[in-house]
């Protein structure tokens, strides 16, 4: 189900959101590719390396997210949260 980009915070646990913010503040999120309908990111992990995050959008609505990390908890993982937050920062919080 699609949701406005700004509303992703309702799909992520508070502690996980804090970790997402930390990733963005510490410049651990790299935007690889971005257009109006698709964005790809590398988000550094705690070991050496990164996780790949994909976001699909339609009319500024998030329609799909995927991260290749092993997180299986409730809601979005911190890497996806960081990618969505970075997307908002890059777009000027439109």
C-alpha cells in the first residue's frame, strides 16, 4: 500500500528511526541513482560494507521498499528509514 514519503515515520519503530537519523547524520547513506519514480542507495553497515536499498515512488508516494539486510522486525529497517530520510533531505522536505 502506497504512503506519502513524509509518513514513513509511522511505519518504523522509534528506536529504529533514531538509528536511521544517526546513519544520515554520520553520512553513512550514499544515493546511487534517483529519478521521480525510483531511488537506489548504499547504506553502510556495522561491519565493513553496505546494504543496498531500493525505493520506488509514484507521485511522491512510496510504493515499494527493499533492503538486503537481515532485519526481520516490525516495520522498516534502519537502512530503509535512512534512505527515505536522505531522500527527503535531498528533495528539500517537499
